C-alpha cells in the first residue's frame, strides 16, 4: 500500500500538466522573489475577518511595505515596524523571528511541499498547488497569472479551513535598489525605539 502511494505521488509529479504548472509557477515566483527585486500593490482579504492593502518592495531577503495599518522595513537582519495606531513608536524585531507581523508568518512557503496542476482561466492561467500529506501551514494555493508574461494577478491561499485572497496590481519586476529598502532612521529621530529582539 505504501509503495502504491509513493508511485502515485511520483506519477502525479511527473505528468506533463504538473511539469508545466511547476515550470510556470517557478517563473512567476522568480519575478516576485528573485534577486532583481519586485514591487506590487496588494489587497488582502482573510474571509472578511481581516482586510488590508498596501505596497510592498522585495529584493532577496530584504523588503519594505507601506500598509494601511503599518509600515515596515526589513534589511535581512533587522525589521523596523511603525504601527499607525501607536503614536511615534518604532518596534525593532529580528528578521529571523519577526513577531510584529503575525499574519504573514502564517504564510511560510516551501515549493517542494506541493503537487502542482495548471488550467486555463478566463483571465489567464490558474496554477493550483495542493499540499502533500503531512505538510503544515498552507494547504492549498490558487495562483492566477497572466498568460504570456506569467505576472501574478491574484493568489488564494488556504490555511486550515480559512481562505485568504490577495489581489495584485501595479506589478513591476526589477529595478529595486538596496537604498529603496533602507529604514530611513533620520525621519524618525523623535520616535521612541522599542527593541523586541
């Protein structure tokens, strides 16, 4: 029975549809998270419970986001966060253990933990990822990408029984500099710095 299960798993990953899905997903993923960097506007809806929007810039392990509720800079070592409801405070966190962003920490993604498939969609190509048995965290992903460029349009993510929808716009891959992601300490000299590392 175990052998049959293993063979079925290998066959599922080795069919032409799965290979095409993985190849296109990898190309889309690299446009966002590759070393060239990327920027995009996001609108997040966690089943109506939590909604937010903003713009994010990525480059390798570094990032910056300007959100409806907070602004954050991550230089790969340290995260600086300003929550808009708190007056003149900058929280400092370790990039390895960033407790300031309780939502994105739930979206840790390992590409090898999923089986892939792809289908045509009226707006582009829909890539579906289903978690392999025993995978924790993300259970399913529906990534909608443009047909020719594979630029992301939207992502639906399922964790346990909860679906999160992220609509993406103003996407641009490349042209992100380290200076764009630097925490501008000089702008926040009169803020209170709270070290939570």
